[in-house]
């Protein structure tokens, strides 16, 4: 209905003018009248319902359980830097990865301190809003996010058909103080800090209540299947044109000196901002280079956070605990008298290892300065010797493992940590290995957590990860807080884990230094567990990115009879220990060749061409690098790709030449 449509368009526009441009063109009163009119019409003609109508801003929906959604593109963390030297080191790493480049430009942005959100837009309408969660999957909080006025429900201008955009939802300092004053006035405990309050607000069940919270949002990263722009700078300008709230604090810097100026400026000015920031984010501006640099398993290589020096507080050391990891490494952890730091209470701080304790010259009962160095766990930066009690003794690093076996700890050459070598008996290591096995990135046995593993181990039901597959419902039900349904879910997840591909199973085994990336490389090189178990040192060393440390660790792992027995059992249970035939594409016609596709093609879509390349054993990447073998060009081939291919002597081929290559 035209009237409804027009009113919606008009109200979206007013909303944008008011909340983003801070330039309202009508009075609040007139706005309310128009909104009321729209709601009346929508009630009268429910067939014209639109989930993104301005009327939806006021909330009203109830979400009992937020669905978990797997991110199409993972939401990574950022690596941290604390000094100009860290930034220089980062630049060096970057330049090594982009051959032929001596310098790159950076786009600097503020690091907004709130909750990250991933928004998906299709045909210009907001279709979903998902929290970061663990980076792989998050919660669907769309209904709540729709109530945030600075998030557009409809876009303007020449937006692409489908894309995602990431940003940070937060509460401004003044609004937060107002909320708290009201709470104090009403005799309610005030909120601890704006970040936690913003994050809690997104998970409220009643979106009407969310609408009442002063949440706002800055957007800063467009993500899509195809590269839409040449630079991060252009993407921010475009995002702003499409109606997104983009902070105008970003700056394009030609070199690291300019980046340092930006950092210095905001380090001085950050307290004048209306909202909290916890640093600066530096991004490689050129998106082709970003693609070339890619990601590690945790961070983008093309971006880094610069963390401002945070506040320090003083507190008292109460005692020291020792934690034993799954590899037997022992970490001392300081227990502290709880103290407020950066909005949260700090009770513990990692001391890393014995050397760190000696370096600090830590005595029992000392007063210590604690700082948050960017990591979640704060660190002790120094000891206040003037406050030390006379006669207090230095902290002595434990000689034995904290487990009941009390085995002596051993310092291994060239390693900072002490180790408990009781690999097969130490309960902490046994439980640690099982926990790693079931973790999300490994076998993903949802429903089984640390506490359940503890109980299963205590009751003698599991003493290694293969034992998990012997569990029966009758074993689980008697455990504390275990309902029938949860027991069924666990058994179901164990059963499903038999479908998990070999590279994840290999990662789940918990071989020291074999993380996800290394596991992938090993699987590619050896294809099945028998080949891997019979591999010698030299053949392991031949695998890309595998060095001495990893090779030795793999050999050691497979030399254990106990480990071999467990693997044998897991094989019998039916876990995957080889690449399946469909994954095994290495011996086909394009094996070892890397393609970049650019431009438009008459009879085939780019996706179809990519599938053809991959099903013939080749690889596609989004940007031309020295490793690219062919640039497959169609009509309107991307000019930057063409230049780069010419610079690097990459062969440019037509679709006809390509089809000939694969005999079509
Ligand atoms: P961290 O959680 O410290 O590893 O930092 C990564 C998070 O910083 C991202 O998930 C974002 O939510 C947040 N962030 C805030 N501002 C920015 C920005 N300008 N660019 C990228 N990430 C940002």
C-alpha cells in the first residue's frame, strides 16, 4: 500500500537525520504523530507487515532462546601491540608476505569498547544480527538489535544485493551514568560498566526493554563473498553513504609515523570522547593486500590493535595456585585480594613461570601492581617493596605437581615452564586432554563440559578420550545435574562425531604443537593415520610449515604404546582417520595450480567456474600473488588484478583456454 510505504520511507529518513546526522528536519512531536499514523495503518492492514518497518523499533517481541548461528565468515580477534616497536615488527611481517612491496598504507580507526555484532543485509534490508560468540558461531539477536536507532533497517543508495557488516554496540558514558543514577535512586545495585551492560542488554528476552536501553552502534567492517572495493577507506565511505553510522574518527595514514601520530592524538584525547575506547585498530588499507595476507587461526594478519596503557591498581597477594595443562606444563597463578580494575573485579593474575616470580622478587603477602595488558587475564607488573612486611619469605616455586600423585616437577631445557611428566597418570593432564578432545574446534561434543568430565573421571568411567565412546545412558544419568535429555544429547553428539573429518580428529588427539593449521598440513601430506604413524623425522620435516619441534613432538606421541592403543580403539569405534574420497582431489588435472577469477563470463557464473577449478584439483584465491598461476579473465576484468598479474608475470587466460585445459 503506497501510503504505508511512503510513511515508512519518510520515517526511516527522519530516523537517519536524527540519530546519525544529528540534523532532525521535523520536531519530535511531528515524528510521533507520523509513527502513530503508520502503526494505525499497519494494524488495520496486517497483510502489509514488514519486519523492518520503523514501527518495529519500539520492540515487543519476546525471545526465549537465542538461536545459535554459524558465521559465514568467522569473527576473528585482533592481535595486540603496545609499542611502536610492536607495530614495526608487524609491518615487517606484512611486507615479507607481499613480495615487491616496500610500504603499505594504513587505515586507523578507534577501537570501540562494546560488543561486536555481525549484521547481514539483503536487498537493502536488515535480515539478521548475530553476536560474535566464540568467533565461529554466535547468537541470533536480530529482534533486539532492530530496536537500536543507529542501525538502519533499510539502506539507501547503490548497496550490493547481499553483504555483511560488522560493528560495535555500546552505551555512551553519559547515558550509562544516567541509567545508574536512576538505579541508585530506586535502591537498585548500579551496573558495573557500559560494556557488560551493552552485552547483557542484547540478551534480554523482551525487545521492548532493549528499546529502552540507550544502545548505539558504530559500523566499521564490510564482509562479503566478492571484494566490493579497493580499500578499507572506500568501504567506510560507502557504508556511510548507504546509511550506516560510521564514526568520522578514522584516518588514512601513509606510513607508521603517521599511525604513531594518530595513536598519540587519541591517547591524549580519549577521555574527551562520549564513549569508551580501549585502543586503536590499524588496518592495511588495500583490500587486495588484505586478501593476500589472510588470517592466522586467530587473527587477521592485515590488522592489529594498539592497546593504550591501562590503569594500574594495587592489591595484596593472598597465595599461589598451580595449574597443570594437558601437556603437563605448570602455570603459577596468583590469588589476589579482589580489586576493581577497568570495570571488573580482578581476583587472579597469571605469573607464567618460575622465572617470572624470581624476576618480580615476589614475597608472600606482598602488595603488587596489577595491569590489564590487553589479555583477559591481568598481570602483575611489579611489587611494592616498601609495603612488604619485615621477615616475609620469598615465594618458592612448587617442587611437586598439585595433583594427588605429587610427582616432582621438571624443568625442560629451552622451555620456560616446569612440567609434570606423569603424562598417563596425572589427573589434570588426563582431564585436560579429554577436555581438549571434546572442545568445539575439535570433536565438538556439546553437553559435555569440564564439570561432567570431572565427575566421569572421579567415578572411574573415563580415563582417556576413547573411553567416552563406551559411555551408556545408565552411566550418565546418575551423575549430578544430569537429566535424561542431556544424557541422550551427549551420546548423540558422540555418535555424530564419527562424521568429523580427519584433520579435526588429528587436532583433537592433542599432540603437542599440532594446532588446527598444522593438522591440516599434515593431513594433506600424509592422507591417513597409518602413513603418519610410520613417517620418519625427515619426511615430517618436508611438510610445509613443520619444523624440528613439531616433528619431534609427533614422533614422540606415536612412539607411546598407550597412544597407539587409544588410536586403535578410536579407529574401531569408527572415527575418521583418513581423508575421504571426496576430499581427496589432489591427483587431478589442476592439482597444484592456483587461479584468480576476475570479470564477467557469458555462460558460466564465477561460482560455477570456481567449482570446476576445485573439482579438478585446483585452488581459487581472491587476489593475485606470486603464488597465482593463472588469472582467468572475462569481460570487465578488474584493473588492479590485471596490473598485478602483469607485474608478477602471472599468465592471463580466457574462459575458452581454461575449458580446454580441463578438456571440456
Ligand atoms: P579483541 O576482542 O580485543 O581481540 O578485538 C577484536 C574486536 O574489536 C572485534 O571483534 C571488534 O568487535 C572490536 N572492534 C572495535 N572497534 C573496532 C574497529 N574499528 N575495527 C575492528 N574491530 C573493532
